[in-house]
């Protein structure tokens, strides 16, 4: 998929120098940057879930037998 960007001339010149130094293209630099950005955000969203599951694994909880029925839970008093 193609994308058109407006970039300041000085920044583009510096980006071209970096691309030459890294034997790549400015397009490849932008692709890599965006891929890293997306992966970092995905990782940040996964982190709380991973920490929660790790906590469950490290601190198991034993729950006793069920001594109530569904109807008892929903009984109005």
C-alpha cells in the first residue's frame, strides 16, 4: 500500500543520509519505524494481561466446594 507524506526538507535530507549509511531507503526506514511503533503499542496492551496471568500462576488460590445454588444467589430478600 502506498502512502504520501509531507516532510520538512531538512528532515528528509537527514533521513536520506541515514538511509545511505544503513544501505537502505527512506521508505524502508519509515516502514521499519511504523512496524516498531505498532508492535510497541501491541506489547503495551498485552502487558497487563500477561502480568495478571503471571500473578495467578505465582499465587494460586484454592476455592472450596460450591455450597449454594444459582437460585439462592438470585433470591430477593
